[in-house]
């Protein structure tokens, strides 16, 4: 009986994983079609290349960075600040997954600066939140708490209660980590 349960659980996990991989392949294929089309507007290309980069962020960091840098190039060429901020944010995510926290921090700060320049509040809050996450990994808990508080203030002003609550939760995580590191 126990063997049957274990076999059933393994089958469900394998089935779920293969469905997830098929879904990701469909997403990647759709994004690649967009990038190859001559009729795709530049702003859509920026988003597609960034999304491709995120799709590859954990499986193929070379491809992830290549796609995101392509998005950044297009955004710079057409002077699209939100695209520049988005591409830097995506690069930050890739570096974060690679545990290259200093590089992640550089890109999240670039995203923050650009979002501040264009007064894109949600982008600012997101960047503050990600900067806080990096600081937690670097054991800079005071800086992490400061970043999460800034993120929370902006999320609250935008009435994004879920993101606001996540900021509060991460402040608690930072205090907890600080307690155990002493």
C-alpha cells in the first residue's frame, strides 16, 4: 500500500513537472515568434525580450542575459525609460538567481533611479523591495529593513495591499535574521 502511495505521488510530480515544462515551452515559443516578427512594435519587443530573459533566468543564464541586454539595447535606442528600468530589473533578477548579489544590486539600483526619474511609483517600490532582498542575502539587515520600509510606503500609497503586506513580512524576516546572526 505504501509503495502504491509513493508511486502515485511520484507520478503526480512527474506529470505536473512535464505540464509545467510544456507550458514554459509554449510561452518561450510565443515570445520567440514575437521577436522574429518584423511587425512587432519596439515596446512589445522590449517586453518580449525581457520576458524571455526571465524564462531562462534559472536554466540558461547566458541566454537570459543575452535576451535582456537586447531589450536594454532597444530601450536605449528608442529612449524608452520604462523599458530601460525594466531591463535593468530583469538583469538584477538573473544576477540574483546566480547569487551574484553585488551585480544584482547594481541593476536594481539602476532600475530604481530610472523609475524615480520618470516617477513610476510601482517600479520604484518593486526596486526597493528587490534591493531589500539583496541586502538580506548580504547580511545588511538594517539596509534591508530600510529598503522594505520604503517599498511598503509606496505600495501603501498605491493601495497595493498584497505587496504592502509582503514588505511588512520581509521587514519581519530581516529582524529575525538579524537576531540569529548576532
